[in-house]
C-alpha cells in the first residue's frame, strides 16, 4: 500500500466545505484532496484553497465530472443540489459522502454502523445532533435494550446557518429516526435549541435513555465511556461534562430508571470557530468516513493489481 | 386605552405548575367556565407546546391532542389556541392539532431566533388559522432588537406578535418600552404575556396596555410557570374598573378561579424565594420545579442553580442545563474548604 492515496474532492466552498478542506490537509491519511469545487467564483473558500495549493473551481459538479481520477466526493452544498449531484456521481461510479440533509443513501455514524455500508456508493451523515448523540444511545442499547431515547441538542445561534433555520423540523425528524434505526432505541425523540449567548456556547447535547428492563449500571457506564473514547479518535473535542447520571422518573410506562448523559462538543477550530462543535462533528465524521472508504479502495486495488 | 383581547392560558402555561397532569375532566370544567364567562380565546397544550411531552420537560398524563379535542367540543363561543415551539414541535403536530380543532396557533421562539418559525407560520396561514408570534425571554434584548424580530414574524404571516416576559424579569417600564417599539414598527397587533416572579404580573400587563397592547394573557389563579401569570380573574376586575372590560363576567371568573381551578392545583404559584430568584436572575419560569427537584437530589440551593443559569444565558427550553449546572456546583461545594 505504502504512499498510495485516493483522490477526493469537496463540493461546496462555504463554511463546511472550507473546514473540511483544512481537516483533509491537516490529516490527509489515505486521501489526497484534489479539488474544491464551488459555484461562486468570488467565494472565500475557493480563494483559500488556491492559497493552500489546492485546485479550486467555480464550475461545481462539472469540475468533478471532468476528473475521472477522483474517486470520493464530499458534498457540502445543499439538499436540493445533492439530489442532482447524487445521480451524476453514481452514474460515474464515485462514492458520495453527503453532509446535506438530502439522504439519498444510508445514514452512517462511524463507530456504530459504517462497517455495514462499506459497499454503498452514497452515504449520508444524518444531522450534527445525530452524529453527536446516536453513538451514546447505541452505547446503551448494545448492553441493554432501550425502550425510549430522547436527545436535546443545543447549539450556538451563530453556528446555525440558514439551511438549519429554514428546515428546523427536518432536524427533529431525521435525528429521531436515526436514534431508532442506528441508535437502537425502540422509540426516539429529538429537540433542538438555538442559544444566542455571547460569547457563544459550545455545542451541548443531553441524551436520555430509558432501558426496557433491568440493567447493570456499571455495564452501561463503561459502555458509554468506551464509546466516548472511540468518537474522540476522530472528534477530539467530544467529551462528557459529567459521568452518566442514573435516576428514577415518571414516564408513560410507569416509574422507570433513566440514564442521562451530558455531552459537550468543542470544535477543533480548523476553520470554523471552536464553539461550533456541531459543524466540526460533521466535517470530522465526514473525514473519518472518507478515510475508511479510501483504505478500502486501496486494499481492493492491491487485490486486483 | 381600549379593551384588549384576553387569551386564557391556564390549560397551557398552567400545565407547568400541574407537572403536565391535566385530564379531560379538568379541561371540560375549565373551558366551560371560561367560555361562559366570556373569555374569547383559550389555549390548551403541553406547557412546552405541541410535542412538549418528554423527559426534558415532563411527560403529559393525557396527550395534549386529546385535551385540545375535548376543549373544542365543549367551547361554544371561545376559540381554541395551541402553542408550538419550533425545534420541539413540528409541522406534523401542527397539522394534527388543526385536525383536532385548534383555531389559533401561537408560535414561540427565543426572542433572537424568529427566523426558525417561517415554515410554521406559512403552514398555519395556509390552513386558515389565526396566528400569533411569541417572542420568548424578551427581557434579554432591547426594544429595537425585538421590533426587528417581530417584523420577521409579521412578514411570515403573524396576525399579532407578543412580547413574552418568560422569566418574569421585566419592570413596568421594560414592558412598556418593548410594547411601544413593536407598536411603532408593526402593522399587526401586539400582545403581552406576563409572569409574576417579581410580583409584577398585573402591573406589567397594565404598563403594556398603556403602551398600546392589543392582546394580553392570563391564567385562572395565576396558575402558570414560576410564580404564575397575571391572574385572569384579577385582570377582569382591573379591566372593568378601568372601563375597558372586553365583555368578561368578573364574578363568574372569580368563581372559576375559586371553585374550578383552586381545588385541583398542587400548590398556589406565588413569588416564593425560588420563584423570585427566577425573575431576579432572568431565567425561564418553567425551570422552577425542575430546579427544586434537582436541587434536592444534588444538595445544591436551587437559587444558586438559577443564578448560575442566568449567568450562562440559558434560554427557553434548556431544562437539561439545570442538572449540568447543579452537578458543577455540587462538585465545587464538595471541594470548597469547610
């Protein structure tokens, strides 16, 4: 394998695309960032790419299609644009890692279900709240069945762009669905809160889980700690604010033990400010997914050559 | 001053004080009493709005959609309103609430985040509803800033925008300045929603009326979050004495408060030390019961928790920060020299 790499491109030269560019340059791993493509010739992201020696284009998807050597494409544009991009990328055999809400492929959370979708041509990163909280719900459900999981994501107002603001319902639907199908909860619920405090707050998530039956607190505690360590490998600012709390609450299913996990996500500050952990976890997860796909492509090439 | 329109929110804001335990029977009795006494709009929803039933805020004993249907069935003249907080409730619950009989939709956002409500206003207007915008925690921003946010809601289709003193932190001149700023900017109506944490529920409502408010809120017995709201029966008496009674039966509302609501209340909301602290620290009134419970669990004075939440600029709906702050303070207490 040695120094071999897979060429990748980023679609979208906004904040997310630019932050991802910095992450890929900082830790390229098995990837080589060959192109940043936007549609606004005056965008700051494209100018930064050129300054850093990365090929930049304002021709959007067309610039990617002209480069058959690019095998993986990160899409940080919009849901609407990705619907079109997904088709074009699939037709030309590229792997698409979708950071938009378009969801043309399966949802992936790296430490939970990425292994199941290694042959997919298009994967979706759900939501920032999903990337942050689904690993913790899964950490509980892998040791004891979870009847109900509820998450509250609080993000700094400044880190919530127009896409999030105009489609805030999609956050709750998509995240709740992810808690169920990937997190393993029988029933999921998601809440998002925008906090305008100055200076801006770090992304905060609270995860509540109601196990279906009796469970061992130590086992749940250890599983959560292990999962946090695993996510920290690709999101260094991912940490518990306190050890998991266990208490008894009134619920529609009677008095039940509830596991409460208080999580904080601090961004790495590659391009986005450190308070925007919600955006950082998306670009960091995307990089992780890209790395796993790139290694797999490289190992396949070895076999075929 | 002109006669304002009154919305009674005993069955929504009161849901907090009741720990979300309202039953169909409660709704039937309270709606009947309010309707007969001439209250034109009655709000019925989980305290945190549609889909508010959760571990974060407390589960509803009876689904609020069922309570809404019950209210609509017994109301003869009054219109039934529901509250929706984007980020908690969605267009799905909005549609379901309309199917169960909601006629007025109140859409609430933190007062800095009006732009998350556009889709919900559009859908409500498309469905033929009357719409009201609710700028929560309005004490946290200047009158000019609020007027800009209110204009956004107006542009999305709000028929009225409320200055909401969710923390009960305003003094009368704060309420008046904010209502005035909205009146000077909007073409649609302006409302005011008070909490009584500093004992100013009625006083602030009066200041808002003098500043031109078209709509106001009340709860029977003041049953609401924190130290409760402006009491509907007191507002009725005051408006009547001012000569601007919008058609409320003052004595019937006193009876409704005394014989229908008082007997079912778990406690009388009033400015006790924790509730005063909410107004004083400027935090969300619904934090009251959660802070008391978590304070007891962690051995931390609820007032210390509330003041720290104010310092961290917690906003509407952030009940999960209460445990967070309490655990931080408990750790500090443990390590503090005796």
